[in-house]
């Protein structure tokens, strides 16, 4: 029914056009807020047929669009989605609606520019997930840095300029290597089509060089240890909406690069060097979790938590080779990869919710320090209930979305190597340690001070945002099948590409 409509172009360009309309609305803040909300809701509604009309029985790209862009160099405006990219597009369009609602009263300065930045960034991020041409992918990939740079640099905290520049330099310099790798592949294939890159036969030396170029570009965005240091600064200084989008969506863009570029294009190098990515992922899971344990700033703690949880994603991606070697079964290796993809979506819900909870408290007390709270449950019982739920999901409690992906990755790790599985399993202890330690000091106990005693519980807008996320966290935790089923064919095809030698 929808396959002949340019739905992908619609969900990319509708929010971008909406951002320009919002900018044109100028200083009428009431009109600006409503326009931003309307355009974000329209984009989300337009993205729903991508799920309802999706054929989960095939790995082929769906809702495809193609037209010449720069014919001289065989560059095309080429779009399409599979079971890996489609859930991430829905996550992006849904999260943007929540961010617009959450920012409704909080942002009072340059409202039109703020709302426009989020709408334009939404379109660009969806473009990254939908692009099938490498030049188009790169354009979206680079341009989305600009709105986030402005969001951090204009509406951030006291060290916002430092954090914004650090964020931009890290991610931009990593992208230079991505461009070099794409140009090399173009000269080998005479095409910028990402799907044509998948079919190239590449020598081992070239594969290794391409592997490291892609790894650096995407590892910075995830971010993986040791190129993670920009993220805590960016999160601490960014406004709440910026932190939500950064954690829920932008980190997933780097992980998406692994499955769209590294695994299918350079499978032999990925197989040989999987130990490197596994080691980096385990350091993130264990060491960064220990770093989170000693944080006194709630935002910084959740930022380090995000790095640790994203380590599970990259771990699941690269366990596939060891599992395949041990079982000689593509189906056996699918569990870890699907678990990593479920973890990406779950992390979008949980980390976004955690940052929104911190934002709710910051709006009232104007502090993110754990020591400035205590006994919040006494004055904000509804808020406390929701925050404890999200904290439990962050710690991987069964019945919440946080458990599903981690359990699938840990289960697959046992098929690969017992010691890897043992180290990965420590996240269940360490995640509970730093999350519950924060909750104990912030939420429970006697009322800590006059500021906490004066707190008012959630208003309707805040309850709507956090309540919606709570429902999704529980729904995905209890019944993840609708998400896993749409991924299955695409994951199977990706694994066949990853374990097939190109030498």
C-alpha cells in the first residue's frame, strides 16, 4: 500500500522543512513550540507505515528510492531500509516528539532556533539510517554534527563551548577516515552504492586498512574506549534535550556504521581483528562501569553508563565470528547480533528516560550533584516510582527492556568463550551497583534539605513523557518479539556476508 510512496524522503525532509518554518516563525514562542510539536508528530506518523508496511520475510531493501544526483561521479540520491535500519528510524522520530514536549517550558531563550535545531537534526539522522549511497550517507553524517554543536554550544552549561568544540573535533576528525575509505571503495567499484561495496572482493591488506579507517570513524561516535572522553563532557554541558538525543540516537549512528560498513565490506579483516573490538568492548563494559561508580554528577554517571552499555552492542557484533567458528551455524551467531540491536533500541528508551529524569530534578533544584538530593520519594512519589523503574531497566532487571538485549548477548558469549561471557556478565553486578547507589542517595532516605522538601511532583507534560517511556520499557522487556522478528531476515543476510570470505 505504501511501497510506491516516497515515505523515506518524507520522513527525512518533513522535519528539515519544519525546522526552517519554525525558524521563520521568529520570536512568537507559543507559535514556535506548537509548530515544532506538529512537525515532529507528523514525522512520527509518517514513519509508522515503515513498520506496518514492512515485509519481515526478506532481507532486501524496502521503500527504495533512487534518482541521479551527481551523474558524472555516479552519485545518486538513493534511499532504502531493512530490518536493521527501520527500527532506528522509528526510534528517532518517536524520541524527537518526546524531546520537543520535554523542552516545552524549560527553554526560554532563542526558542525558535532550539526547536529548529532538533527538527533539522532529526531529518539528518534519519537520512543516515536510510542512505544507500555513500556520499549521501556522508553528507547526512557530517551535517548532523552542526545542530548538536549549536545545541551544546548555545544552550549548554558553563563549559558549553569547550564541550561543543571537543564533541565536534572528535567526531569530525574520525569522519575524515570514513571519507578516505569511501573514496577508495569508489575507485574499486566505480560506484558509491553501499550495496555495491558489499559485493566487492578486496585483498587482505586493503581490508585491514579499511577496517581501521571505519573502526576509528565509527568507534568515536559509539563511543568506544579509549575514544570516549568527549561524551561525558558533552552530556554534562548539553541541555536535557541534547543529552537525550545524544544518548538515544546519535550513539546508535556509530553502531549502525559497524553493521552497514565494517561487517559486510571487510569480513576477513573483521574476523582476524575481532579480538581487538571484543577487548575494547569488554574494557568499556567493565572499566567504564567502575568509573561510573565513583561519579558525583548524575549526568556524568549516566553518560559513563551509556558507554558501558554500548560496549555490549559492539561486543555482540563481533562475537559472531567466534560463535560461527565454534558452531559452524549462522543461526547460532544471530543471537548475539540480534541482542546487540535490541540493546540499541532499549538503550535509546532507558538512557533517554534517565536523562529526562535528571532534567526534571535539575529544572527544580538547578543541581545535578547527587549530594544535593536525598529523600526525593517523600516529595515526588510518582516521579520516584518512574525513576526507580528506569534505574532497574538500566541495571538489566528481568521484565524490562534493559534485560533482553544484555541477556541475548551474554547467552551468545557463552557459545564463543566462557571468559568473555564471564567478563560481560559483570555488567549485571556493576550496572546494579552504580545505578542503585545513585538511586539510594537521591530517591530514598529522609528528606535531604529544604530544596528537596519544596519539590513538586511531575506535571502533566512530564508525566506524559516519562509515562510513555515507562510503558515502552516494560513492553519491550516482556514482549520483544515484534522488534526481533523484523530484524531476523536482515540479520541472517548480514551474517552470511560477514562469514563469507572475500579473499
